[in-house]
């Protein structure tokens, strides 16, 4: 039977509540219950005048608007406002009814420029959400995965100019120079003169320099490509990819995919130079191991981690040698005599230690000239083979020993399930392939809110799936007790854990998780002080709480 006039209800008047229009399992409803958003008032209290001016927009609503944008990957703030106008769930999340006017799309930008610019507000929001995740013991910081991804900047790749490339100081420069001079003195060499004493290296700036206004820069001055639109971005090129201006977002996460920290840098800076920024943020978690790709496999990073009693896990890096020539590992290093031995059993003796921290070992040109393998060894005119060895090479060798430990290969393979998955999810579902904002500060805001919404979405799904929202712990604990049979503090004899896609599977392996949730703090502290008590007493208390 055909139905006609299906649009006759368009002008029908009805009475309903906003809450009834949003499904109970909607993501925004779960997120709204996962945390208490009132913490934002404390963060922005000093940004508003207490006794003067007109009433402002609710700061919580002001933060939730870009949160919606990054949660659903909406490309711009203008489009976000249009979606809020017609989406009931968005209006409910912001606390608006069907007739309330939606803020103008420029409202957030104006508030950012006048109140939130040059502040760490969005980093504090990220830290607060991460703290909420830690309350449920969902994060395991024993192994931290570090990597960087590039986000295309809001800059035309054809609108650029050449700027003077200022030499940037390394974060380990002072320690390296001290080590170089000590090594040279141990070999009977004079310490190197400080070449930067008169002209110290300056960090790159977005402002103009003495050559920017000139049409031509002298040929002896090193230059770099700089965007006219966004000078703080960097010219990024990787393999056969298209050359664009971009930002590098360095990120750290745990083995379950929870984002622990981030930092933003120009796209033309190498990962090894920017590592110190992200390392200072994750060092407070006291990790046992940091897993990184080959871009971080440098003597300075390996030394820093090993000095802090953190195991660095790097991959195998293929020797960058011309085809048909001897690899570096074919030259044997004699630690006792401090020399190298070539495949033809000739000695390469120590020559000097250069400013980059590399010892140079050179062969005898007279002997190498008659060598039958010289075509596989060197192409130098004086027939001298030079092998370099960093003064911190021993730390790289220790990192290689760690790589060969049984089980570490499986740990490194988790990168594709953790940090690489985070980048893929952020770019595919949260609009992280490019940015509409100009400037490093706004890019940091975008990165902070994007990773915050990813952590919060993950937390909301976990709490909603296990009935922990709105204080619904009892149903979760009953199902937990039925599914698993505890036989000790470590949960021996339980059902094997599911795959890594389930974030909480390691939490289920801990008997302390139940004890933390349902036992009052006073009684819990008694058992912590008397750890030798029989666990059957704790089991009985948990059973009583489940009744």
C-alpha cells in the first residue's frame, strides 16, 4: 500500500525534552558523563574580570565547541557552527535548547586571541583528561612509544622566500664539547677552540633578519625556504612525497595507545633534535623502556636514556655504504689498542677527534696503495681509508645489545598497534592531516585538543562498556567476578587476556583493580601496610561489597 503526504508533520508542534532526543549510547552523552567539565572554570578564572564587564559566554561551552570539531573531524570552525545549528546532540552537549542562538563562528577565535593566547590552557586540559584516565589504572608507563608525524600547514607551497638559516644549538652541545676536549687531551691533542664564542648559534625566528629585505643574499650565506604565510612552519620533504610546508608533532603513548604527551616543531627539524622536548614531558612517568624508530638512534639520545636508567629500544639500521664497498662492521675495533683492523689485517690508527664528536681512524696510504681490495675500501686520491667512531659510541653498542634481548622484537612491533595507530586514527577521523590555523601556538592548541578528545573518547567507551558511568560499579563488578576466578593477588589461573585492541585487558589481570575500586581508602591502606595478610580476607571483603 502506497503512503502519500509523508511531509505533513513538518509543521507539527510537539512538546519534548532535549535529553530524550539524544540516544543513551551516543558518544557525546558518554563523554559528558566520563568527566566533570567544571574543572575548566578553575583554569580560566584568572582570564576573566570578576567585577566588571558584560556577562561572557560560558567557558565550558567555549572549550566544547572546538572539542566537537576535533572529535568529529570537522574541517573548519564555520562548518562546526553550521553543524551545531542542526544537530540536536551537539546542542545538548553544549547545554543549548532548540531555540537558543548558536555562537558566531568567530567567537572562539576572538576569545583565543584575547584570553587564551600565550597560555598553557589547552595543555592543562589535556593533562586533566589524562589524569582522569590514570585514576582507573588504565595506563601502563613501563614502555613508552615515541614518534613524530607531519601535519600540513596552512601555507601555499609556492609562496616562499629564502631566509638566512641560523645555526641552532643542540640540546647536548655543552656535554659533547666537554667530552670532545677530554678525549683529545687523553690522546695528546690540544682542546678545540670555541668557534661559537664570538657568534653563538641563535634559534630560528619568524621575524625578519638583515638579509630579508634585500633582493639577493650573499652566496656564502646558508639559506632555507621559509613560508610567507606561516613563517613558523618548515619546508618538509620525505622521499617521493610532495614538498610542502608542515609542522612535526612529536607524540608519546603507552602500550595501550593512550597519548601521554606531545610537542610541536617546524617540519624541517629532525626528530633527534626535537627529542629532548617530548622526553622532558614523559620522563616524569618513570618508564623502564622507550621505544623509538631509527630517526632517534643517535649516540646522544642513547646516552641520555641509559644515564637515566631507561632502556632504549631502537631498530636495526642498515649501513649507509656504497654498493660494492666494505661495510663498517667489517672493520673490527680493538678497544685495548684503540684502533681498527681492516679485512686485510691492516691497522687504522687514531688521528684526531673532530668538532662533531667523531674520532677519525686513518690507514697508511703507502700500504693501501698496494692492497688488492682497495677498490672495495676507498676511492680517495691518497689511498687513505678513514673510519669514524663517536665518543659516545659505547651507548649505541649497549642499545644494540638491548635490541637483541629475547622479547624486545615483539615489543618494537607494537609500534604499529600503538603510536602508528594513533597517527592513523587522528588523520583519518579527527582532521589531523592538515591545519587551518597559522602559527605554532595555534597548532599546539589543535594537537592538544585532538589528543585530549582521543583519550577521552577511549575512556568514555571503556566506562560505558563496563557500566562505570554514573556510579554504576556494581553491575560491572558482578560480571567481573563471574567471568574471572581469582586465585591470588596476581590473578593466577584466569582466562587468557584478549588482544591489544581491548584497552583494559591488562587491568583485568590485576587483583588490585577490584580492591582499588570498591574498598574504602582507610581499609585499603591497612592491607597495604600488612601485605603479608592472607588474600582470602580481601576476597571475602570484596564478596561482601558485591552483595
